C-alpha cells in the first residue's frame, strides 16, 4: 500500500484538515497532465501524509475513495484555499499525529535514519526536492514504513477525532465541517485514446489492475497486483527520470519507459540500465526488478509511396511480409539490447521486455504485442 505526500502551506493545510480532502493541480489551469498522472495513481485505502512548507511532515490519513475532478469555474473552497486544486481525493483519519517532523529529521538527521544507513534514507523525497514542481509524491511501502517510524517518535496520536484544525500542530476541532463539493466526477473514466505519451502514462496510473489491455503488460497473475504507482520518478542527482515505477504485492518492481513512436537508441537503453541499477542498489526490499519498454507500432505504409521510416515500403511488401530495412534494424537493436542488459549482471534484474502498442484509426488503444 502506497503513501502519497501532498505539499501544502499553513493556510491551505487548515482547509484540508477542516474538510478532510487532499488535492493537486496547476493553479489557474483546467487540466495539467503531470498532476493528473500523479493523483491517478492513488487507490482507496492508500495513506496520505501532508508536508507543510517550512514546518514539516504530518501523518497519516486514509484515502476514502477514487480521486475526482473539481472544475476551475466556481471551484469549491477556492476562496478559502486561495488557489485552484483541480484533482482531489477525500480522506479520513488513520494515525493522526499531533506534531510535525521537520525535513531535517525526515531526510538528514542521523538519529532518525534506520541503522544510520544511506539505504534507509527518504530517497523519493530527496529527489522530489531536487525537482520540486509537483504537489503530490508517491512513495513505496518501505519508504512509507521508514517515514511512519520517524513521525511517530516522541509524538502523540489524536484519538477518535473526525475533524481537525492547525495551530502550529494538529489539534481537535469542535465544529464539524463536511465536504460539500461534487465528488462523483471521477477522473478514471478516460477512454483508451492515445495521442501523446502523457495519455499512455495517465492510462497506466489510472487503470492499473483494472484494464484487460494493460494487464497484457502488467501480468498480474505472474507479477502480483499493483499496490504502488509512481509517475515520472526521479532517481539520481542528475535528475534521471523514468516514466513509471510500479510495485506489486509480490514485491516485484516494474520499471516502465514509454515512447509514443517506434524508436530505440542508446539513450533509452542507458536510461533503463541506470534506473535498474539504482533500484537494485537502493530499494533492496524488491524481490525482482522487471524493466519494460513500451513503444508505438510504426506507421504501416508510406502515403505517397516514398520514405523509409515505415514498417513496409509498399503494399506488395506488406502482402509478402517483407519488413523495411529501418524496421528490421531497430528490431534487431532491441533484441541486442535485451542481451546486453542481461550481461550487465544487475542484482535481481529480470529480462528486458519490450511491447509494441497498437491503435486504430481513431487512436484508440487496441493491443499490446511482446517483441520476442
């Protein structure tokens, strides 16, 4: 089960506590694909922790239901918040601690780092701070456990409370407030339309575990159901970024890189290799690491019977199954990359899997094919 850290300030934190919700989005924008992909990875029963800027981390709440969309026009609680939060989720008390733990205690204080080991640092939050343009960060079960252990030290749980306030700490609230916005505009009811890369990423974050086409890639019977979804994950001080990191109930880690065209090159290979190596070194609780590359099927035929960047160069070639040199060369590069990645001898790393996704004339996703 994942934990999601929402960045807020003292003013907005009071509103979140009063009305028991969390949210994200680009202020003044009706939609923002990165924020949408972030919050789409939240599932009912996940944990929520708030980071109050210049104060620290407050935990923990439970997600009550699926995330929903709150339109920019006449947005509920806009005046109180002083900003737009277009993607929201309702929460309820879980283990609500009175006091915050500072960033120093969570990230750097050696007294709070388990076994004084760099392997037990809050790497997800450290890298988020290096690229702090998102208000919602997902951390996996191991980092969640480490964070909870830090927050609960010398802290007090507030028992049997449904509403709170904030006065340099969380306190019980006498006046009960109820969230009265529209909560049934679920953000998961998106069609499988893939026009840009972000569409595919949002589909995986929103529909993981619940989409038969995606299960061709996720293989839940073999890998276990997804219990952690993180979007555009930074994994190094040089800000190397992978599209998706998914954890499963079997403690497998799926590293997924997405491309909205038929492509493969050295930079893609290095990205998969370096991220696999980082996960292997710093996320030792995973039993298996499965690198996955997903690319779009190439254009089938040239419209004007010219060009080389097509799967087939003529109708005759298509009928005879003769692939273009360009398509064959890229396919061969992918096969060689599988062997090369295996030869890197990265601990717990499984074989690279490469899938081609196909769409119809309306850009609707119709299939994934595994490149053998």
